[in-house]
C-alpha cells in the first residue's frame, strides 16, 4: 500500500537524521521516495553535499540510496527556522520592490540596474500611472 502525500511517513528521513537502527525497506508496506528524502535533507548545509551526491546517482536502488544517507549523515536533530514577523515583513517589502522594478522595466524598457536607480526617483503617483498604463485588462 502506497501512502498519499498527506499521510507521508517520515520514518526514513527521521532515521537518517537521528536514528540508531537502520531500517529495511519493505516495498509492499511503503514505497521509499528518493526525491522527497533528498528534498528534505537539502535544506541543511551539513547534508547538502550528500544529497547532491545522491542526485548524481539517481539510478541506484532505494535501499542503496537510504543506506548511503543513513551511514553518511551525522546524527543530530535538524529543525527548520521559524519565520518571524520581521522576516515576513521583509519578504513583503522585497516582493513589492521587485514588482515596482518589473513595472519600470516593462514601461521604459530598462534593464534591472537602471530600473532600481529610477525607482528611487519616481513617486508613488508616477508608479500608479505606470501601473494603469500597463494594465491589459481581463481577469487576474
């Protein structure tokens, strides 16, 4: 029985990160997903090179993939960094600035560097005028 993405079993990734006993892959019980394992481990600096090595050898069996990562990766707890409100606000500001730069690039046919310089000169009124001129209509 293959589990869906909602009920994904993280026991393989957990055993690679902090397990003491190596698991045997049983294809009838659960299908090991090399891509998902590589994706989850590629978020950390200390496991990135191991994952890259496995990406180069994508044709190996699931058991070989799991065995290599289990025996190579140092056992420790790895947690993702939780985004703070300050991080979210910074992301919004960067997104807004990138949208404004894209507007300027499209309207004036400038490259990104010149558009950044022009962004400092243009007012919000002028940016709204550019936004209206570039509006193509239709549904968004």
